[in-house]
C-alpha cells in the first residue's frame, strides 16, 4: 500500500474541491439565469472534458502550462517553480478536467430555483449578495453537495490527465491511480488489489453519503 | 410624507400599459381587470421588479422611479411589502425566519421578537417553527402577509406601501372569506397605502375604498367600487363590470327638474339624477340588475306607472336562493336581465314564455356617451 500516493490523492481532491466550488458557483449562476451571448459556447466548453480522452486534454494542458508556454514562463517567473510535473500544475489540470462535474449539477440546481423566490428576497430588501447566501445557496444545496462529491471522487480516480501533466514523481505527482498502475507494471498484484479496493470503498462511501444527505434535505423541505 | 403612493406608467411592449393611480396613506385601492389586463405588471413596476418604458412612481417624499430623470430604484431601496399570488415563501426557512428575513437590518434579538409579533398579529401564534410545506394554504398566505407587513412597516423610517397580488386566489372560499375579513380588520390599523390586485369585482367591492379598472393595460375608470360598477364611464367599463343591460337610446326633448327623459324600446323612460345631456343626444344607457323590479301579480299596480316595461320571460336560471331571469321586452325586443328571490319566482310563476311586467328604477338608469358596436 502506497500511503504517500494515497495522501497526495486526498490532498489533490480536497484542494480541487475547495478551489473549484466557488468558481463553479460563479460560472453556473449566469449559465442558469441569463441568456448572454456565447452561452452555448461556454456550456460546450464546460462539458468538453466529459467526452475528450484524458490524454488529449492532458496533452493540451501540458503544452499550455509547459515551460515553453507564456503561462508556464509567467508562473516560473513568479514562483520559481514549474507548473508541469508539479502539484500546482496538477491542481490547475484537475480544476479544468473537473469543470463539468462541478458546474453542471450546480447549474441545474440554480435552474430549479424559481425567480419568484429571488424576487421575494429582493422585495424583503436583501441585496444580491445577501440573497446568494440566505436564499440561493441554501436552495441549491443538493446541487452543491453533488458537485462536491463528484469532483472529489472523480479527482481521486483520474489517471490520464494526471500522468500527462504531472508525470510520475513520488510525493509530488504520483497519485493513487498512478501508483496502482505502477504496482501492476511491477507485478505487485497484492499492492494493486488493496489500493484498488480502497478506492472503490471510498467512492462508494462518498456517493452513499451524498444520497443519504440529499434524502434528508428532501424530507426537511417536505 | 402624507401624499401616499402616486403611480403613472406608460409603455408599448412587451405588455402595453397606460395607467395612472394614486393611493393615500391608509387607503386601499383595488386594481381590477380581467387576466392579461396588465394589473400584475403594474404592481411589479411599483415593486421595482419591472422597469416600464416610461413612468413616475413616488411614495411620500421618495421618488422610486422617474424614467425622465433616469431614476430607477431597485426593490431593495423601495420600502414595499408584497404578497405574491403564490406567496413565494422560502421553503428552506421556518415561518418565523421567512418573516425575519424582511427585518434583516435589525439586530438578531429584536428581529426575532418583531417577527414573532407580526406572526401573532396575523393569527399564526404557535406555528413559528413550521416550514411553508407544513402549513395550509391559508396559513401560508398569512405568513406572506406578515412578511410583507414586516417589510413595509419595519421601523417606519421611510415611506412605504403594501402590495397584494391576488392574495386570496389560491385558497378555498371559506378560508378566503376569513382572510378577507382579517385584512379588512387589519388595514384599519395601517397608515400606509395598500394596492390590491384582483380580478374579483366582489372582492374589490368588499375591501377597496376606490378601484381602478384596467383593460389592456389602460386604466379606464377610477372611483369608489359602487360608482364604477353602477355608473360606468363608458361601454367598455360597463362590459368589464358585467353590466349586461346595456342599450341604445336618445335623450328626450322635455326635461323636468333633475329628470331626463330617455327614448328607448319605443317607450319614454324617466331618468333621475343630475346627468346633463342635450335633448336629441344619442346615448348608451345601462341599468344594473338591481334596478329592474318585477311587478308582483299580488300587488295590483296600474299599468300606467313610471318606466314599466312589459315583456315575455325568455330564460330562467335558478342559482340557489336567487333566480336569474332574462326578459324580452314587448316594445323594442330588448333583453333585460335581472334576478329575484327564487321563492318569488315560484310564487309568480316566472317561467320561460310567461308574461311579466317590470319597472326600471329611474335613479338606477345610467347614461353614457354613445359608441357603436353594441349588440
């Protein structure tokens, strides 16, 4: 059992979820409620990671974040580190390949909030910011929860993009999915089996917890 | 501050509006019209949820909207309490928190105390912790009213208005009557302008000091409900208030003191009330069903009396204690609708085909400017 890889996976999943959630809320709100120009394009781009092979996505991220790219150079100038083959680059890649898993459930949840509920809040004198906190986020909570679970579980299991962007550097970019691949390559079947089983158990637990929580919310709202 | 709410709206699209109304503090104005007449849009303009193409709205000393001067205050900066048609309570908050939401600017202790007081005033004591899903329709309406009042009255620091968008349409009739009575009682204690949107003329008649009749977004007539309903300004208003006895006539040559003669149905009818019309003027006239009296068979009246119209019963519909009768007048062949207690209809054998004599009360006949397209 590669506990280092496992800890790294958890760290990546947690960081991705924490950073992505507010971004997804910001992106999902206008997608749900306004008909701005280019909305269809944005929706398509957000959904793209669902269908692209991870290696394709990984390849473009590698090119875009690499030492030869403006982004990569700017990052190195700022921090003295490189984006690719580092945890930071892995986080950026993870944010991008998780976009649909975070944005889509939240967008659907905002979609389901009737305009009348927000209007009632405005007519109670609540600012847009206060309406977001007191009305929109509580009502969209099942969608947020779904986004959290999907993002977290999906990050734990992502393989292709991580390998392309992060490589296979112990303690820096070797996540549990890559470690499993390593174990199989090294004919360490027991190692691979135990880590795989742990990943299955974790994903199962996450999704079960999500179902239990949403059912409780549903009962509360009656 | 004492001038209340003053509204003037004008737009062509998406919903045409040409509507003026004013409402003094403590006054209840009913905005009445058929569905699609723009009354809810007008209300939403007042609340700040819709921006009309042109308009001015002021409440007390505050200008809420002045499109000419580029002023459009958002709903948050207008002290309006609004009860929405479907209440729009927030499902994740208890009754108490729904009301407290409108008092968010108060410190939390005071907020919950005030919210509790409003719930008590709307007879919801003991239901503070229930969520909207656990309340009946009537209770939800009361929470919505408490929330609107909490917002509108608040600390009383600025001019406010209470807006009610068909607040009684989603409850059963018994609850509706009860809620209407509660509103009638409550409003006597409120010194703010109240605008009630409704399509129900009876509701307007029961609750409103004045009503504004809206049709295709245009305010056609404003006045006390009795006046609008019995003295419509024109044929369109007459039709909207359901005045079916609408006829053509010509003002007669002779005019006595405060009495006008009207040539109609080939008869000379007396009209009482100070309506100055030049002799020979072609007019429309209406008589509300209450102004048509059946001459009972048991009371031997002379057939020479004033405004008597002889005719044959064409249709009789018994609606519980009242029977609605349509009479085709022998002279002129006009259809007169009226109603009478069902037991009298039975006693006098008012059945289709029977002959009957009715009197049109001179003070109930109302003359209006002539216009074409009258059936």
